[in-house]
């Protein structure tokens, strides 16, 4: 059975519009000829007429139809760059750079006129007329120039990718356009997308009161025959190799495009294919090898992030620390630039005509393919393509392959919609994509390989039918496609933790996040909770507003928190640690808390010899044997720290075994520590921090500070031992024995069996989580605290001020003036939390 995507016929449009201003562009003959082949060229009049008559338009068209390269040129020729800039945003850096260069070449203008600006890099000059930039860069510009006065047009390209920044820009620009209209200085907004799925933009009344006109560029798309594999194998890299070998040996000429997930995979496959079908090259293979080996230690994270980190470290020498001492913390101001979004994808291509197909892909013959004699084969011109590939190497995919060789491009999903490679006849689709996954508690993100969406897969298939009928080989079964692939990729804004989103938007100066016109709104109740929690953390503060509704604004502390790529509570801990030079410890704790089941649990039922052996070590690690009462997070810290001394892999395994650690979790934590440190270096623009795997255990003083830092982040998770006064009768004494009260909970909570503080039972504690135990022997369920640290109640007034109520200021002892910080200190009587727990008399 074969599946076919039907071609669509071009639609004829009536020409009514004549440009009033015409700026002449001198293009070369070849460029002009190439342009004339693009479907969008025939629509120039209609497009320009619609833009002239409307302030917002949506323009969709199949990838490769010429939207990105041509629309800026149309606008330039119609005079839009005469007084102000034409701005184009791209979710991917690679697209911003490569498209600006292409447009400069096509228009025969210098890169000082058609320029790009991405984070840390760009060639914008005061002569710039057309400016390509990442969506993050435009958002940053908005902070200083809210109505974008420099621009006459903003094009939001690749809106179908639904990056967080583009979604926010759509919302903001929907309002900015109105403001500029009122000022009689109109700004045009063009939303461009590869697909027809524009309902999120058009059906959203909150976003656009008047639905903007939608233009679609009809493209001639040739039929693409889709072959599914019979089975879905995990080793899709190997499968892709086999398939490419087979196509190259057996099928007629035509380029091959292979979709893998990341730079590392791409380079591996390129090397393998070049070896199999050598083409006489001079120094090329070698240069790429050297480049990659120098990248090796970065290769675990996604394609998109690595260059930034290196640049950040290079740039950092210029940067200076702006952090103040811990107690005057709210003075912190940090550059709150965020990491740009990564290569994610969502695109739709009509899949109604796709039918099941069981090709012979996993037959005997295929399995033996890697052993066939390859010498007689035609050479293959194998090229890699990914975001971080230097742009001169990227542009080679647009060039003709050498005479007699077949073009084969191995790419990440950059080639899905951002870049169109000519003359592709065969697509090999791994069906996988790298996506960012957030840890629910710590907000630490990591990259995981998942299946792409149906829309993404169909977009990939479509790459084979641009110039002639083509073929797409899917390295997965039709059943997996049907059952496991989502229809479309969920917009990033709905995947991102809401508290991060809330804080990030507040940092951008967007105060009314709840009412923000999101194209696809995140959960509103969650947003409200996030706002409340951020207020408790001290990241937001209420401001007097003219209306009755309570408005919150970001605090300097909030700005500092947002510089860290983790959940706000952990961001606060990191910001505080930074001031005390304790970052490596806190990074380690945050990383450890992001990994599940690091310590194999010691529960009451499992008291066999081995497991009871672990507890003394853990108690020792926690420092709970002495008066420091460090608690459970320190067990993790020490476990990770000690494991780094274990030595060889075998020794590490042994170490894990002896101490009840899960080796996989230890490896994962190590990876996260490096990743987090790199990201923090980037955010802070500071070389001061480097991950040394061999941490020394914290000193007593540092351990105390770390407990205070933990409290600062978890002030809403305080529990207090139930006092004897609360227990009126023996019944109570039975129920509340060893119990704690937490302001969040009606019922008493108990220390979990795994906690090292279970024996010492300190009066005041903070916990990482509360959960319900399943007691197997029919006993009633209990609420248990996990990840417990002991705190001093005096600290609450300093670190969790937002939850304290100051009842009175004492005259005796009298207020004291402190010369070193110029502040007056006095003793206060205060209570904590909603339950009004009495705090000891403290000096603040
Ligand atoms: P769209 O934005 O609609 O996906 P583009 O404007 O990106 O389309 O691409 C239009 C055409 O320009 C494609 O055929 C693409 O191959 C070609 N193109 C883009 N960049 C280059 C380049 N650097 N060299 C040669 N051709 C290019
Ligand atoms: Mg484009």
C-alpha cells in the first residue's frame, strides 16, 4: 500500500495594487531567475495590498514557498524601510543568521544593510534597514522601547513553532499595533507560519478583536509516497544508516534528507556515511572531526544551547558581579536574559491521504545491507546540518553537489521548516525530536528524545515533494504513528512551568499576566497560585494601583531569581548562594533534588542487614549526629560529593552499593550539575563558578548558611512539632505523638522513615514534600514529610519575612544602631504563618 499527499493547484489572484513608492533593487540575473520560481512571487501584489490596507495580517504558506526570504524584500521595495526598520523575528538563531545573509545576497546589499542580531552576536549598523533577529532579542528591546518606535513593520516568522517568546510577542504586539495606530504612526504586524493551523490566532477574541486577514500562498506540492517500517526500533540511528545505504545503492538519483535529533547523532551518521561512500575530499572530514572533539563535553545538551555557553564564558571577563551581601539581598540586579528557545517543532501538512504501508524495510536483505560490497557505489556528498554548524558550512546544503555524487543531508529538525534544502527526493524520518522536559519540583530542564507529532512527521515528509514526486521512509510503524504521536506539538507556553512563566513575564514588565492575551493561555488558576507563591517568596510585591485589583510587580530579588534556569524557589536559593560563594553546593542539591530516587529507601518493613547498614552513614553525612541538624538534603549533597571520589566506574558502583545509592541517579545528577552550571554561567555572565566534581564537605559555618538558604526557598514548607499543650487527652497523645503541624495541612504530619532527623526530631523544620504513606498492614494512612532540614525560628523573620506578622516592637532592649551597615535594629514580637505561631523575640 502506498500513501500519497495530493498536490494542490496554485490559485490565481487578481492584481489590483500598484506600489506608490518603489525602491529599486539591483539583483543578479541568476537570483532573479531563482526568485521567479518561488510561488510567493506571483502573490506580491496581493500580499502588499493586504499589508497596506490592514495593520495585522497572517500569511501562511508551505515551507520553501519564499515567505522568509521574499516578504522582507517586498516591504523594502514598497518603501517600508525608508524611515524605519523592517524587523523579522525567528525562533531559531540559525534561521536569523542564514536568512539575513541570503536576503542580503539576493538584494545585492551589504550585511550592514540587511543584518541580524542574536544574543551575543550580530552585524547591525546604523545603516541597517532589514533586521533579522531571534524572538528573544525583540522581547528584550521591548523592555526599553515599548512601542517599538524604530520599526515600521514587525514580521513574526515561524509562528507555528509556538515558541514561548513568539507567543508572548503575538500578545504584546496585538496591543502595540493599536497604540501606534492611535499615535498616527502605524506599525504593521505580519504573522507568518508554515501551516494553515492559524485558529489559535484567529479564533481568539481576546487576542484580536477584528480577525486579521489570512493570506495563504498556494504551493505546488508533488505527491510524496510514505513508507512505514513494520517495527519501531530504538536504534533509529542505525536504521537510518541502513536505509540511506539502501536508497543510495538501489534508487534513482535525487537528494536524501535524514532527520535525527541532535548534533552528536548528526555528526556520527555523517562520518559513517562518508566512510561507506567516500568522496575524494581534501581536508574537510578532518576539520569537522577536530571541531567536534572540542565540543565533546558540551554535547549532552541540545544543539541550541552550546555556543551560547562558550560565548558567555568568553564574554564574561568583561562582566562584573553586581551582587551584594546576603542580608541586603533585595539590591541584586542581574541581567535577566533568558536562554533562547530550542529546536522544537509543530507543523501541519494534510495527512488525510496517508495510508498504512508495510514496506519490506526489515526483511533479511535489509538487515544484511551493512555488509554488502560498497566499493562499486557512486560517491555520496554527505553534509551535516544543525543550529550550531558554522554558517559557511550550513550554506553548503544549498549548493549543488559535485558532479556524479548524490547529496545527502543529515539534519536535526532545523530542516523541517526553517531551512529549505533544494532537490530532496528521499526523506528518512527517525520520527524523533529532542524536547525540553521540566522537573515538576525543581524546574530543572533536561532534553529528552521523544516522538515528534503527526504534524511534524508530515512536514518532514513534505520536504521530499518540493521539486518532483518523492518518497518518505519512516523508521517507525504506522501503529506507533497512529497511537503514540500527538496530532500537533503542544505550544511551549503550555509546557513551561507556570511560576517560571509568571516571573519571566513580570520581569519583562508585563504586570497583568493573568489578563494577558495569550494565543493559547496557560491554566489561569495555576497562574494565580503562581503569583501568590511568588509573592511569598519575595519575588513579586503588591503595588498600589488606581483600580481595585491588586497588581504585583517584580522585585529586585525576583529579577535575580529569574536569572536562574530553575523553579523560582530554587532560583532564590541559587541567588542567595551566589552571594555566599556557596553555589556549587546549592547547584548540587538542586540537581540531586531533580532526580528521582537517588537514595534507595530504608523503610520500616525493609530492615534487612544491608539496608540498616546505610542509615548510620546517612546520619553521619547529614551531620545529624552533632548539633548541626543538617538533615536530608545534606545526605544527598554528601552522597554526590563522596561519589566523585570513588574513582573508577567499578569503584563507583561498589560505592553506590555500599551506601544504598542508585548508580544511574548519581550519573544523572552529575550531568545535571554540569548543565546547570553552564546555564548559570551564561545567565550570570560570570566565570567565577565552575563545577569541580570533587567538592569538599561544607564547613559548619557553610552548613548553617546552607540551611538558611534552604529555608529562604522553602518558607512555605515549614512545620513545627506539636507541643504538649495541644494534646488534651491520651487519645490526642496517641494521635499526635511525634507529629508536626504544617500551616498548609489540617492533619498532623510525620517524619518519614527515611529521614535522618527521625530520631532527633527538631522543634522547627522545613520539608521538601509531603505525601501520603501507603501502609500495607492495614494501619491508617499518614501524611509524611520527606527531605527534612532543621531550622531556627529566629531565621524566619529574616528569610521568610512575607509570612511573618510583627505584633510589636520592643522598647527594651532598646533599638541599636549598627555602624557597619548604617541600619537600626530592634527586637520584635512576631508570629509566623496563618496559624500564628509565636516566634522568639528576635532582632531585626
Ligand atoms: P519559507 O520561508 O516560505 O519556508 P524561504 O524564503 O526560507 O521559504 O525559502 C525560499 C527559497 O530560498 C527556498 O527554495 C530555499 O531553498 C532558498 N534559499 C534559502 N536560503 C538559501 C541560500 N542560502 N542559498 C540558496 N538558496 C536559498
Ligand atoms: Mg521561512
